[in-house]
C-alpha cells in the first residue's frame, strides 16, 4: 500500500511536469506584457489560441525522463559514477536531431557539453566552467532536466541532491547546478513534506548559503511576503535579476527567481502556481515544468484538476524521442511506472512491472485513448478510480456506438509546428503478435478491434480485425502486412445495437508473441520514416544498376543507424540484403539499445565482423570475406540470450556466447560512405510492458 501511494504521488509529479510544459510551450520566450496581450493570464491551455498543437516533443520532457535512465543502465543505482551520466547522453542522443536544442558550440550549453563528451572529455569536466566559461555553464538546462532524479528518491532529498549534482554536472556548473539541486531535493521532499515554505527551506539547505541561488531565494521569499501581489514582485525580480544582468540565451538565475515566486504565491493551488510561472514570461515551458513537478507531488493526483481540467485534453500523451524507440511514444502513467522501477532499484527492491501493457492502474490514466475522428454521436472516456477506461456512448442517429483510438507512434515531424523538436518513434506492435483486450460490457455490444497502419509513403490505412460479440476478452493476432512502414494506431469500435446509450469498461490491454515482418526495403520517400529511428546523413533510393529495390543510407564519417523495435523484443533476428557503395563499415544490428549498446554484423575492411558495442566495442568473431564494393550479399544476425549467430548468404559463419545484451531493436548500420539495404525480414518474440 505504501509503495502504491508513492507511485501515485510519483505519477502526480510526472503529470505536473508535463502539464507545466504543455501550458508554457505555446508562449515560450515571450515577455510578460506580450503574453498578456495575446492570451491574458495563462491559467488554462492556450495552444488553441496560439494555433499550435498541445502535445509536442519538448526538450524539457525528453531530457527529464531520458537522462534518469543512467541509474538503471549503469546497474549501480545510487553508486552510478559521474562519468556514466555522460555516457548516457552519448547513448541516447542523436546529434542535431533529438532531445536537445542543438544551438552550437559556445551557444547551446547542452550542445557544447555533448561535443565535449564526444571528443572524449568526461563528465563533469564536460560541463565545467573551466572548459566552457561561466556564462555558458550557468544557463537553465541543469534544472530543467532534473525533476526525474527527485521523483525516484521519494522522501530522500539528500540522495536526490547528490544525484542532481552529478546529472546536472554533465552540462552545467556553478549556479546552474545549485538550482538543479534545489529543484531535485524539493521534488523528493514533497513526497513527505506538504508545506511549501518547508519545501523551499529544504531546497536551499543543500546548496552553499553564500551562492547566488540562495540569495535569490531569500530576496524573492521576502518580497512575496511584503508585496502580496505577484506582479509587484515580478517587477522587483526584473530589476535585480532580469535578463539584462546575465548573459547567454536563457540564464538560470532570472528563471529560477520566477519559480520561487510562483511557488510562494501558488502555495496550495496547482493552477495558480503554474499560471504565475507561465504568465511571468521568459522560459515559460521550463519554469512551468519544474513548478508543476513540485506542486504535483506535494498536492497529489486529486488536486491537480480541482480548479481546471488539465488532464483530459492530452489524455496522458507524451513523446520522448531518443536513439531507441521503447519510450518514444508513451504516456504519463507509463513514465511513472518506469520511474517507479528505477525507484525500486535505488531502494534495493525487485522492480515491479505492470501486469498488463496498458493497465489503467491509476485514477485518470487514459494511456492516450481519445475519441476517434470517425465517432458518431456522443462519447466520453474516463478512468476515475484507476480500474479501467469507462466508455459511455450516446446515440445521434440509430443505436449508440463508440470509436476510441490510441497512438502507437508519434506523429511525423511535418504534422507538428515549425521549429518544434523532431519526433522519432517505433511501434510496439508487429505482425504475428497477439493483442488481448479485456472489456466489461455493462451494455451488450459487438467490439471490432482495428489498426491504422502507415504505408511506404507514410499514408494511413485502416485494417479491421474480426468483430467479437460474445466474449469480454477481445483477442486477435496481427495479420501479415504488405507495403507497411509501421502500425500507427490501435482502436476499438463498440456497437451497442439499438440502445440509445452504451456503457463498457476497457480493463486492460496485453500484447505479446512471435512477430515476423518482411519487406523489400525501407522506402526512402516516406516522410520522416514513421516507425523507424533514422539518423543517416542522407537517405535515397536505388541506383540505376541496383538489381533489386534498395534504400541507401549515407554516413559522412560517423556510425549512422536506421532501427525499429525496442526493449520489448527479446529473442530476435534480422536478415537483410546489403550492397556496399564505398562504405567502410556496413551491416545489420540487433539488441539495439542506443548508439552505445547494440550487436552488429558488418562488413569492414575485407572482414565480416560480429561485434558487441557496450560503451566500447568488443569483437566477438571475424573472418576474411571476398565482398566487392558493388556486390550485394545477405546478412543474418540471430540473438537468443547470451548467444549470437551470424550468417552470410544463408550459411552460418560466426557464433558467440559472450553476449550481454538480450533485448532491443534491430536495423541497419553504415559508417563513412554509402550502403544499400534491400529485402529484409525481422522476426522474434516480443512482450510489451
């Protein structure tokens, strides 16, 4: 019971973070006066008024829930080293594509740190003031990515502070690290301390009392007591701690001052605290996100929406695009469950996985389900008790029907607003897997599950499965799909016959089983390659002399990938035709968990090489081969537990039992040059969690 309460409070913190970012994102970078002129006081979502989508990828969210993975990836939990936090950046980031603002060396603090890491400078020197200068090292990113480290340390602010110093030190130094420590320790303390004044005291207790962040706290808290009006306090902040006193693009000091102000005036109102943090201007999504995490944990699930419905409009939907696809398209409850497993590791417990992929196990958790555009008549979706998705349909003409759908991959980048962060994601569902959805039918109905797939041009096509009338367990096997990039959506249509109202509850959804997907090649014309994570420098189609359709991936020097799948894939294999066009290294990868963790079977310098990349490459086997620069051959890599088997043109040629990676996605690799990839088969066993 105690651990479940922690998990629900953790979920409230995740919601607070995401809501704060979604609230502030549409007015990011605007001054207070401009925000007031455009939308007034931002105590409600203004994405519609600003004519932008509400749910978009954002560095504040992606970094927050990606960098904390270091604690589980290291296998060392609380003993994770500062150096490994930097390795986590290198593993999950795709340069110039995902998570960060890639603003250039000496301009973007995070990009600067990434380039240091890539050049072999370890953390914390990668983010140090000595390396990067005071201005660059004290920008805002140290605090905006830090909430996750507080969330996995419930009631342990001291541990959160220690982890925050290491995590923020990858890219920041000085006052930026102090700010990160304040936020992480406040988040951790909010699980047990429910008074804002006390939380603020705890936050500054872990930083030097003569630092500028501590002085900001003393000044702003005193001004709030004296002014009794946030806009009056804002004027004082602008005068003493405004941007004019600090260099760079988004310095931590002005924005941290706004957060202290929002916490002081918001006190026990989630809506008011976030509204002040965002309406004050400057880095609105960052400030709203940090303020929201603390408020969410402190107040709990019940109070997040007591003044305004922040949750229904986005149905928990979150995008976390990184170098691997497991969590790329997710939701707040699934993020909370993942952080809960990291929390278990830090508390020396066996991590608890959900019993079902989509379990609706928290009040209000919708797992991204929303009313489908094709819905006729009224339909409401709710989960008030954390026991299932309650479906209530009313008829417009004829009997009541319900059509509900959830996304399995993020939308393509061109579907979002210009200038937003890239979306890259993989689908959890593949042909051959069995999906089981458990319904409780309060009103008799026929349920038709369906999938939306994207074809090789990225266009959607709906695939209906067999209607099921009697059973409450709706089960179906995903059929083979030709000309498919990925499965984009899972939906259910409920027909309540002649009833004018219909009620049903979706209890859970499970998915597992043997999968197999064969296709001629990855279509190079598909916009954004839905269902795939691609960081090749160029992608193009067949050459005139290619004997069969090929997709060519080009690398201008570094290793580049095109991968699909995720950590759901255990036993797996990939078979593909590979044709070299001058590439120094080219082949297939399996058990792919990022740019620093994967198995590969590649042709390089006249040898076929079976290798394991695990924060450094180990050769598991190799043999000389005759492979001309324009020749095409078939490579096959099978992985099963600690064993990997390599095939060349159908013949086993290499085998190793020294594999430490047992799960992950699969795809292609190319380095320094160009290679074509043709007829491909992906197969294995998957179980969604």
